[in-house]
């Protein structure tokens, strides 16, 4: 699937607006046919990164390599990438067919060829027969698919997608996630996807880049990012987490919530301050007498698949997900398998170079 | 010569009816709802329009179809088409058909109208050519000077229209600023005033903002992402302008054309001041027919012709911008 060849390299990209740094020394590569997602809260610099690749922004310093050639000074219309905009930016004076044909007409292709490719695209996005419609007469989901078709029809090397599903409702969004992913696999096009929705990122990506405040916090495949978050922020942003301050007593023994816990991490040194991350579903509820910790259930919320309970253990409060409900106010024991205790240094800044 | 005419009886009736309707509506709604209906607040405006717009239009139509003594006639329109026809009629009675037939068609009125339309067309075209780039510049978010330019275009509009036109005189006249400068450079005084170019200059100067602002508004409303999308799909800046920006600013252009063309056709002060009476336009003709000849009937006929022409051009423009998105009057 994903090839090893680097299609795009961002090397030490910094971007400042009026003295405010929005991207601080970002390094990143994107391989051919890879589905890369830039994930982070708003203002983290993910959209700016995308716009630098599209050519709408020029980095203050650093280089953007496309197949090894620096393209920083290349204007957007000469780049072999296409963008799907957040609010689609369809041309209101053109109908669906002419919107999709826009790029092909600029290339002066023969009319029959254009019509054939536009129709094929309409098929691909399930909008056959919509060619003559006005774009503002379409629903949000349909407009979004026209926007994707308008970009894909040009057969770009990379498709840049800036929160393309943000304006759709939950159900439509889930459907489009699967559609986009299968489209990407079928066409073998590299996707760079920007979102703040961690679930979307986990579902679709080959590689997730977690960003915050203009820095890259972690790069990895979805499973790696979820299971081994690099720091507390990533852990908190990707899924729900209990994050506690703790001390590494020695290798494979950590102290938090007033007690020592065996764990599997090592190499932090002795008595080193660390962040301890435990997923709510990784805490087991056991009898009061056999748990590593005991606590009182403060609240119980039904979440569909599981119950979410807030348990007060005195020295710390835990969020626990469990499929069996315990009544509010009851005393329970908590038990955590060493493998599920994630120890991390407070904040790191990884890159992905070379 | 008759400077002021008495209004025909039915115009009084119409005003009376309007007033009665207003009072009746107020009385009715207060009685039925024990309060004032919201639509009632529109009544003063409706009344205003009836008295000051609808009624004058009807009066103009009435005067144009009657003669001085109030008899129905089409003579006024014949005079528009052939200003010598009355003279010919009189001659026929005195000297017979043959001699009367030698009196050619008087084409003053028609020629003036054609000339006015031509000047208005020139003025509109020049305003469009100057105004579109200016509006583009003002609407460009990357141009820090854009906002300044908006203010610079607005400031002259705070000054009186007549004053601004007279100010041009002191620039253009033989002893004016430009000619003194030229004289000191040894280039001698140049005749800048009292010709067609001076009139056109005055018109363009006065009406340019009416072209710039509708276009500026429609450009300002454009989603900047559309320009980026065009660039993304392979348009260089010129092609983006041609394929996206210009088509989407058509409503503003149409609105601008309307707002420049209409006052240009009917303008009467500028040609008199800057043209010095050498170039008469249709607005001047109407004005002088009313005020100097005192022929309200012919004046009304000329006004009516003007009005019909404007309505026709409006309806043509309206076809090009059916939703009135330009925000103008078209």
C-alpha cells in the first residue's frame, strides 16, 4: 500500500504572522499513497501546514520538498496538489458539471475527454445525473462530494483536505469517512487530511501527526498513538484518559495516588517526576478487599456501550469505563494491570525527518 | 407664458383619496385590534410615494398628452420628432402645401437625445474601465491602501455636487490652475473648457463613485476561498480574475452601470457649466423647455420619453441580474 518513497518533505518549517509564531520548526515527510492526518485542537497550526503545502502561505523559513525539489516559491496553480476546502468553496456561478470540469478546461483538454472524466467522477462520488444542477441547490453532503470530485478529477499527486467533513452531521460524517478511505485506497492517491476529530483520525489514517501550538507532539500509526501516547496531551486528546502526576520510584515501579504500582516502563531514572496516563477502560473494578486502590463511586453516567463512573480514591479521582454498573455511593476496589499504566515525561517534541 | 399651472381636478381627488384611505386605515385598525397594526407604519411612506412620485408621474403623462388649454393631443410627441411641424402647419395655411413642404423636419430634440445617450454611454464605459480596477484594488484584502482609497472616494461625496462641478471650472478655465501652470512652462493656454471633453470629464468625475461602490460591494462579498480554489485548480491570477472574480461581480457591474447611466442621460448642470451651452444634453433641453420656454406640455412629453427609455434599459439590465444581487436599483 504505502510506498517508502517520500513524496513531500517539510524541513524545519517556521511560520510567523506579525511576530506571532504559528508553526515552530516543523519537520515531516509524507510517503506516496499514504493517508496522513494532521490532528490537533484549533490554532495548533495544522491548517497553516496544509496551506503551506498548497502554496497559499509561504513559510517564514524552512523548505518544502516535492519529490525532492523545493517548491516554496512555486505558486499554487503550478503545484501538482489539489485542495478540498473546509466550506467547499464551490463556484456559485457554475453548475455541478462545470465546477468539476474547471481544472480540466484550464488544461485545454478536448470536450469529449472532459465530459467523460467528469461523468466518471460523478459516478465515483455517487452523483450521476447531477451535472446540470446548481451547486447551491445541493445539500451539504452533496456539495462536499462535488468539492472532492472537482479536486480528484485533476488526478493530483496529493489531495489536501481541510476538515472536509466538519459541516456534516454525525451519521453523514461516518459514512463519508469510510467512503473517503476506500476512495483513497482504490485511486492510490496520497491524502493529507486536517481534522480536530480524533475519532476521524483514528478511523482513516495510515499515519497521524498530533500537533499543538505550532509543534508536532507525536507521529505514528493510529494504534501506536492510541496505545503509546508520547505525552499527557496526546493521551488526553486521543481518547479519554486519567492523567496523574507521579514519581518513578525506580524501573518498573511508579508512585501515584498515594501508592506504589508495578509497571512495565523503565529508563526514567530514580525518583523522576512523570505523567501517568491510564485509559478509563483499563481500570478494572474488583472487590473492595482485593483492589490496589479503594474508592467511593461519586457519579454514574450511562454512555450507551458502557457506564462512566467517577471514583474518588482520596488521593486521586479516576474516571472508569465499565460495562457493569455499580450503584452510586458504593465502595469498590480498583485494579490496574502493569501493562496499562503509561508513563511519560512531561511534554516532548518529536519530529519526523530524513 | 405660464410659469405655474393649476393642477387638474383629479390630482386633488387622488390626494384626497389617499388621505381618506390613511385616516380610514388608522381608524379601522385601532378599533379592531385596540392597537396600531404594524403595516400601518408603512402608510406614511406609501402616502409620500403617492403624492410625490406616483402623482407627478401621472401629471407628466397628463400634460404630455394635452395642449395648453387642456385638450387631448399628440402634438407634443410630434414636436419631439419634428420640431418644425407647427411652423409647417402655419405656413400651409398662409402659403399653400408646396411651400410648406419645403420646410424640412426639425431634428433638434431627437439629435439632442441621441447625443445624450451617446455621452451617457461614453461616460458609463469610462467609469466602468476606471472603476473596476479601483474596486478590485479596494476589495483586495492584501492591499493596506484599499481602505484608504474607500475613504478617498467617499470624501468628495460629502461635498455638494454643484460645488464640485464649479470647482472643476477653476481648474480648467483659461486663467485656471492648469493653464497657469502650462503658461509658466511656456506651453500657452489650452482650451480646456466649453467642449465635449470637459463635459465628459465632469460627468465621469461626478458619477465614478456610483460605479465603484456597487462593484466594490459585490467584490467584497466574494469568498476569498473562491480565488484560492481557482488558483488551486490551475488558474494564474489573470485567469482567476477572468473566470471567477469577474463573472461573480456581474451583479455589481450591472448595478453600477445603472447608477451611472441613468443620471448621465438626464444630467443638465454639468454640460451647462463645463460645456458652456455649446453642448446641449437632453436634461438641459427638458429644463429649458420647462423654465425658459414655459412649455410644460412639451417638457412633459420629453420627460416621458426619457422615462420610458430609462425603464426599457432598466428592464434589459434586470434580465442580466434577475435576483437584484448587485444591491442597486436595477
